[in-house]
C-alpha cells in the first residue's frame, strides 16, 4: 500500500455505459439455504444491502445467521446499469460489492444484522478492505426506508465511540438510499459454499459493536 494513491469515485459522466436491455441471469435457489435467490419475498421478511469488502466472505457470514432467509451478492451504489464483475473491478462503474440480506425480523433483529456488518470488517479504511484495494471494496449500507437509515446511523455512532476508544479513526461507511441492486454473475453467488477453501478477505477490528439501542 505504501506510495499508492487512494482511489476515488468515478464521475457519473465518465462511468461505463453498461446495458439497459440485458440483466444477469439469477439462479433459482440459494446453494446453501435452498430458498429463492430473488423476490418477491414473504411479506414478513426484511431486506438490507451492505458492502464490507469482498462479497464472497461477507455473504457466508450472513447466510449462517439464524433467521437468514436468503442472501445474494451484487453491485450497488454506482452509475452503470447491469455491470459485469470486470467492469466493477475497473472502478469505472461507481459500484461497490454488496450482499443482499433477506431475514426474518422475528428471529434475527435488524440490530443483529447491523452488528454483524460492523464487527466483521474495518469500516474506517475508505476505498479498501484489507488487501483488497479500490472503490468496489468500500464499506456501505444501502437502506430501503427511514427506519433502516436511522438504525444504520445509530449503530454507526455507537460503534464509532467503541472504535475511537480502541484507537481507530473515523468510520468512512457510505450510508445512502438503495437505488439499484444488480445481481452479480451466477458463479459469485454463495461462492464459498461451492468453494469452501476459496479466498475470503473478510476480517473485523476485534472491537464489539453495542446493540439493543434500537427497537
């Protein structure tokens, strides 16, 4: 990392054009859970989209939670419609790698989902996560409604206090409304379920995130 310039977001006018008439094929079932990989979801389910570095390892963390109904990996927060993995990795789409987590709030609370998010990566690193370097690895929470926004901000602020006490810097996580979620290629879905010894760049700070602050 020494001597490398921190990447910056592409301007919308400079982003790749993508494709509006072609979307990624979506597998019918979750490789691990056997549930649908795309909606519509059962009415009592809630979904949240988070980015925390390489989406392979991040997705596995969430599908292992009790109450997880479905997970998938994709791209969000950018400008290019229906991007490919190679395009996202170029830094010219503006997207970050994300996980769509669909969960039963009667079994696992939104607080636990967010605690899992905060504790399993370092949200202070800007446009990278560990050895994974680029805008596509930035930390992010893309919310679907006002309640999710408030929860993301409240847990961020609570975690910032813990991180500051432990000597970490400011949280750089992007918290923004979800505009588009584009599914990643089928081979990325549940990658570590299909390839148990595959690469996993996920690692937290070791600092606990307080929960129970939000109903």
